[in-house]
C-alpha cells in the first residue's frame, strides 16, 4: 500500500490490502525520528458538530481484526517497524508496554 504520491509503503496482509485500498492514505513522520505512520482523515460527529480526526492504518487493522480488550489500549508494532502492518506484527498493548517497545 502506497501513501499518496510518496515512496512510503506499508507491508500488509492481502485481505487487509483489499479493504484498505478504498481510501487514500498519507504519511506522517514521527517526532524526532525517521519513522512514521500511514493515516487518513475521517469526519466524526461529536455532539451536533462534525470534526476531522486522523485514523491510523494500524489502528484500523486492529479494530477490524479484534476489538480493543480494555479501554486505553493501543496497537503496537511488535518488531518496531511502523510500516509493517501485517496482523502477525500487530498486538494490543498498554501505553506503558507500547513505550517500552520503542
């Protein structure tokens, strides 16, 4: 999966690729790092107002595969490669676990 007109490519499982290509994904570089994440902008209704939010590719995949086990958990890239978004490389983790895996 490519991000817009850039050379950033994500590694995905085939079934996720077929689902994700319906949207345009962009790349956002992480602070103080050469790494980054693919995301898309979505509109969500908050009360009576529509607002734009970023939906991260790895979060979209994890929410599709299995529901968040507990509130406050985040998707974690097991091998620390933010562009490897295969199901075997993603897991739900606490914020502490996620930060320790950097």
